[in-house]
C-alpha cells in the first residue's frame, strides 16, 4: 500500500457525474484522513447528496476514482461498498416502518451473519448462535445510542430525533471504519442537535470512526469539523479549516450573494 493510501481513509480524484446533460458533480477531488470529521457543505442544489451517492455506490461516476484506505471502490455496488467498511445514513429517514427498533438494527448487521440459508431454514445450532450474537450486538449499539429501552417498539413510533439516532445505530451495525452522515441534524430542535454533536464526537473518539457529513446547520459544522469542503453547482469552490471557510469570500457569496460577500470583506 502506498504512503498516500496509508495517510488517507478516503481519496476522491476528479469525480464527475451528469444526468441528461446536467453536470451534477464536476471534477471534485478531496482527501479525508483517518479519524477525521470532514464536512461537505453548500447551498441547496449544490450536488452534495449526489456526491455522497457516488462515493457509496448508488451512482457510478462518469469520470474519476474513489479509493478507501488505498483500495479502489469506484463503481462498486452499495452492498460491496458497505462490505468494505463504509456505513451511511440518508437525507430522508429510511427506516423499515413495519419493523421494531431492534429489527432495524439487525438488518444492518446481516453482512456479518455467516450462517447459510439452509442453516436458517433448519434452525441449526450455527444459525441460532449467529442469531444470538447478532441480537446481542444490536442491543449493544442501541444502548450506545440511548435507544435500548425502545428495542421492542416500532421504529416509526420513535420521536424524530430518536429515529435519526436509530439510523446511525443501524449504520454502525455494519461495523464501519468510515461513516457518511447525510444531513443528520435536519428537522432536529436545538436540544436534539446538541445531542447529535456529542454523538458524532463520541463516534470518532470512542469507536475510532472517520466521519464525513453533509449538513446545513452551520453552527454544528463549524463546531465539530476538522476540515470542510464547499460545493456550488457541483464543483468544489473551497476547502479548509472551519475558520478559513467561515471567512472565505467565495463561500459567503455562494450562500448569501455578492453583496453579502462584499460587506463581509469590508468588515474583515
């Protein structure tokens, strides 16, 4: 493995994607270091979720490459990407409504269950042991996310903030090394957002995860991110430390318009 690969958890090189002539993502490159909290921000329609979908196998890039701890994962299916050690949540909550909280997490754990279909049909000792271990791990994750007491309830009966945390627990069931969070604070009240900030910090500190998130809550982004990349119309227009992004004229212009950028420049 090269020195560059060792130094990076995620390496994206010149990734592009078009839909019917519209360039949704245009020649975007970035490198995320192991153990880093890296945020991707930008105005609505900037191409952030499409970019995530390219990195997690939902879409295949037209151009460019994606490497995960040195391994080329460009164009892999979502299932194969997950098997490499990449988990994710979605902009719109995607829980299984007819399943309990526990069952939702067990779904995330399926790639680590090694009993065969025949084992499952015959309820063999190997299958029963695998099922026991899966439930034990799922309960550990629910406890970690503060949801153990809700294990037997339907997922959709949870308050909104707890549904978001359940999505994270399900992603953690994949045993990922890297976690993508797509607008995890969307729809949360300030108290729920504060709890989420602490959850993200814990995931990095206690589980050693590398975390990449899309987020519109700038207070959250600036307070927890090591570095930030900014997209506008599918292109990367800035990358740097939170303090650098906060005062970047091009970023201010993208969010607020040229007049606001000029005023910010005058105050600096």
